[in-house]
C-alpha cells in the first residue's frame, strides 16, 4: 500500500459531519451528535457508553480507525 502524504490542513466541522453521517448510515455507530461546544458525542451501541470527542480531527480519526478495522483484505 502506498502511504498517504500528511494533511495540509486540519479537518473542518463540515468534513467531520460528513464522516459522522457515513458512520451512521452504514450503522457503524449508533449515534453521533455535535454538541454546541464543538465536541462530538459518539455512541457505538444503543446500550453502550457515550464517548466525547474533542473536535473534527477526532471524528475523522475515529472514521479512519473504523474503516481500517472493517476493510476487507485485498485479493492479489
């Protein structure tokens, strides 16, 4: 796999919102809510604990982690 270059800018609130929407639609998280403070409240399962993410970068990092764990291995 070719490594990706580092980001040239921090993730925006709009990017975090888009990723949160993808996670919700794909049912990879149960709830993702943007708080008025800019923090995100994430719940993986209906009966699970609520995680507090500090901002957009944490949401994008969570989406990347989930994607990494759910990606199917490539067939060569």
